[in-house]
């Protein structure tokens, strides 16, 4: 079986590639940067933007399935950059899949597609797409997901969308290193009362979910549907973070800032960054304040039922693996 992974050199993509190779599949990768490390493993590497038709068509032609994982993530930046990468890039992938008779497309989405500023406590995929986005990433991922699911059945293509929540584990380039760095410098605060519960997703389980989705599509299940993916057991966010910090001998976080104060600071910071066109991300945004202060966990009953997904690695086991990696790599 020939499989293409967009973003196969990234965090989630790398784990998906590992599992595809373990199955004996022939794997291709497309991304903007050369990846000699992937090529050395026998992976056909295609270098270029997804909107470069020549490069994309070369990568897609002859494949049976595509995992579209590449995306522009983040909480700040011009909407045009997110739209071009997440919407136009996905449209290009969809078009190529249809043109070259790809049978299955697994799209990596995010629970942020249902963001509406409120808490989520165990809801399922019947939730509507969000509103009052506060974040171009969430809005453009929602638009792309909707187009992927709408394309199901077009020209024989089967599609599915996965929504993994707060992905972490060895190799994490974003969430945990940033939390640790801020904690070490004393710049991290508990937003809200510190009792909010959230879903987390260990990266190996997320990769397994992608392979489960491929199998489900090949078996005629899950066509045209989205699925929340997580450990299936929400954690109290701030105690969980403090447990990690303790294991790394980093002082725990005790100082609080109210949600309203953090939201106001985020609004002011966004205004300054926009007006003065400052580089980098603001220290706080309204979207981040909301995510850090409120409950957001979802039911994964549908993924268990339709995909046969079962998080094989427990949270405590994943934490120990991650701690060993963080110590070994001296992150940050």
C-alpha cells in the first residue's frame, strides 16, 4: 500500500510515519523543508508547498491513501497566513486526491473547530462549528474540516477528520517546552481558579487513532465523519502541569490570575501587537485565556465505537516516557 503523509516530519506526522512503516507500507512525505532523515529511512520525500501543483501531484500520484496532517498552528498571526496554509492547502490536497483516484483521506483537525468561548464538558460530535473564534487557527481549521467532510464520496474518495486534543509526548516541540520555559522564568500563572478539567492526548495514542481511521475507511466505516480523540479521561489541568514540573525539579505554579483579568490583558496585548505590528506572539491572548481557564473535554465514545480506537498508553505511562525524553534532551 502506498501512503502519503503531509507533514510527516512533524510531531504527530512522525509518529504516524513510524506506524505506517511498521506495517510495511510504502510511505511518501511532502513538506516545505528537505528531510534527509526521512529519505534515509526509505521514504520518498517531496519538497515544496502544498499549493505547488507540480510537487503535490507528484507526491499524490499513485497513492492509495493520504494523511493530511500539515497545518499552520498557533494563536497569533495574520488571517491570510492561516487561510493560505489551512484552507487553500487542504483544498489543493482534496483536488489532487480526487484527480488521482486516492481512496482514503484522513484529515488531522482540532477540537478548536467547535470553540465558542464557553466550557465543554463531555459533549460529542453533534456540536456545531464554533463562533466568536478569537483565533484564526481555529476558524480556518473548521473551514478546512468542513470541506474535507463534504468531499466524502466525491469520485470514490472517503474522508474522515480526527480532532486530537492537547497532544503531548516525546518530541513535543510546542506545548510542554513552552510551559516549562515559562515556569522556570516565573512567567506562568494559573488562569482562573485552577479547577478546570481538560482532555489531553498522548502522541502515540493519537498516531494509533490515525491508523484506526484508515482501517475504518477501508472497511466502509466512519465515512464523512469527525471524531474527538483523547485519553478518554480528562485531567485537572493545573495539578497535572505541576506534577510534570515537580518531576523535572521545576518550581510548581501557585500564583493565580483571574480569567477576566487574563482576558482583558489578552485583549490589550492583541491591540498593541496589531497596532504596532510587533513580532512574535503576545504574552496573552483572549483565546489562550479562555482555553487555560475553562473546562474543555469531550466524549470519545464515537471513536471507540466506529474506529475501534482505544488509548493503549495510560497517562501515567505517557508522563514517564515524556519525562525521560525531556531530561535526555534538556528541554527547554
